[in-house]
């Protein structure tokens, strides 16, 4: 696969999240791995398959277009956001015009594969996640909607508690549109799907592909948790990593396991092969993410590039695979403000740099798309 080094075009302002007619899996099937069969190969049969599921009561289609307020709760965390068809038909011509900001580069081939798949399915199967700092007025409107009785509420197969409100009143939709027009959003999850949306729009202008499904979360209201994605590196030894980190100007100190893990609350990294533990203190991380320092300053100084870089969403997962031939690099959690400032200054993070959690279960809200 090609190298992740391409940034897709930027969607320009005004930010527009439009009503659509949602298809939803039946509550007992949301989050059920067996439900993935509805979206499986051959992709060209997915639309007909979903129609059969609707006829058989395994899925439903809403009666009319709406903007949806979707709230899900899992593990004690509640996330709430507006779900709609994100207008991707206009591009920004200057940084000040950008409405949607990616923070990672993408693999063009992967984006192309996703675009082809969605086109065959005639469906956006899941929303990309966007985060922003919403206005107090928008939070008040969303908060008022959330006091109403939900149109749908249930506990899905994964244990997520789902609540969904359909916003259809013209005056309310107009108010929300006005409040969203000046929004600038960071992509939290779905960089390749976002790039696929843009590719589909370019290939099919003036059709339903002028938009793509998105969920917009206010990070000041019900914030997503921003965690680190750790690494195991096959090939270099722990000594190789220490030498490269030292050459990059970091202080490296031998620690015990407990003390080493404790520093992950600050701007430090931890290196381990499962037996030895070292803390790494890079210089000048005030305006730079530790994961960027690792990829830009340390890995290029290794005697040979890693044969493979594995990504892990938990430290326990990385530590379970750490060994002398595959040392682990544990990274501190990024700071949302730091990431936002970085991308708005024109920077990017390496691939798999951030983990925004929790994500909604598959099948809660899907968007059929017509070429006509």
C-alpha cells in the first residue's frame, strides 16, 4: 500500500450538516457482529439486502429526513452529537476558510477502496466523528432537545445505551444551521472515509454524494476521551531505541515498571522490552506531540527502519507483545488543544497518533445515497 503522506482537500465554510433519511438496524442487532453481514461482500448487493432486512423487521427506515441528535453512553462516559449529511461539495481556498481539519495524512489507495465500496453499497454505513468547540447558544439548543422524550432509546448488544432525537421542525433546523455555519471541526475518527467522501463527490457532483455522513461532538459539552496509541517496533533492539532517543536530544533514565508507567501522565515516553524499563524525556514538547517527536526525530535515527510498526490502543496490549525483538514504546495521551493548535498551524500528526473514544456502535444511523 502507498505511504500515508497525502492530506485530502479541506472542506470550506460554511459548515453544513444537512437532514437525511436514516436507516437503522433493529436495536437487538446494533453492535451485533453478525449484523456486519448486512454490509458484507458483494457490496453491490448491500442496498437490496438492507431492503430485505427492513421488510423482515431487522432494520428500519425513518419516515422523513431529519437531523439527528444521537447520545450514547458506555463505561460511564456519555457522548452526544448532531448527526447529518456533511456537505463536502465546496473546498476551502485559504486556511481561514477551512471548516473541517484532518490531523493525519492518509493512504490514497485505502481511501479509493473505501470510496468504491461505499459507491457499490449506495450507503454511508457509519458517520465519521468530528469534534469542535461549540458556542453556548448551540449547546443550549442541543441541551433543550435532549430534555425531550427520545424518538428511540435502547440498550444495544455491546452494552451501549442509545438515545436518538429526530430534529425536523423547519425553524429548529434553520436555527441549528445558522449556529453551525461558522464551525471549524477536527476529524476525530474517519480520515480515510472523509477522503473517500471527497473522492465520491468529485466523481459524482450534483448527486447524493455531495455529502457524507458525520457526527459532530462538542468537546466542551460531552467530550470524547483522547488517548494515546502505543507502538511495538519489530526489528530494532531496546538499545537501538535508547541510542536514537539520546541522539535526538532526550534524557533517558532506567526505572522500575511502576515508576516508568507513572510518567505517562506527563510529556514522557516509556521504552521496554518486557524486562528493562526506561523513561524518555524529550526536550521542547510544549508545542509538539510526543508521537510526532518519535516518528520524526527518533525512528529516522535507528540503524535500520523497523520491519513492522504495530499500533495498540491500550498500554496493556502493547506490553503483552513487548519483547527483545519487538520493544514497546508507550506514549502519553495527547492534549486536544495541542492537536487543534498543531493542525490549525498547518502541521500534521503521524498515522494512528490519536484515539478518540468511545465510538458509537455500528448500525445506529446509516445513510443511503442516491446517484440521482
